[in-house]
C-alpha cells in the first residue's frame, strides 16, 4: 500500500469536525483517501432521539459512495478525547468499503500524534 499522507487527512478532518451537529459533548471529524487518491470527509450528526445519529466515519464513507467510488485505503477519525477508535457499527462499514487491511487511525488534537492500525487489528475476529 502507498504511504498515507496523514497530515492532509488530519487537516481536512479537523476542518469538517467544526461542522458537526451535536447534542452531546464530542464533535467528531473523519477523512478518508480512496484508491484513486480522492479524499472524502464527514462529521457526526446527532439526532434529537439519538436513534438515527450519523457517525463521522459513516458520513465520510457515504460521501465517497455518493461520488461513485467504492473502496478506500485509509481513514482518520479526529476528536478531542483521550482515545477514539471506531465503534463496531462503523467498523462494519470500514470492513465493507475499506477491507481488512484498510488503515484506520485516530488523532486527539490538531497536530497531535496519529495512532494508526490496520482494520483487522481493531477487530481480529471479524468474520471476513
């Protein structure tokens, strides 16, 4: 796999994070890069009854699909939290559209350390 430019993904994820519509305390942003080199972003959108919240990862993946692409190589999730990895539902989307070897990373502050994984490291027993 090509080297991932986490700095560009970080910049875009922190920018889109500001658009998050939240009811709770955590704004989340995400950016991903596709096989074609295109970058798509998303933020979390929380809904009044909390049963239809849209997570930033799903929002970014949906934007990729909307633009006619079906596969990404890496996704970065940003939030001002101590540690932040995708939930199980988001991991389903990551496995479907990124695959077991997709890079998945998080960052807890702008220009902070980026901690990256391979999707299958986060869910080693996922049924491929």
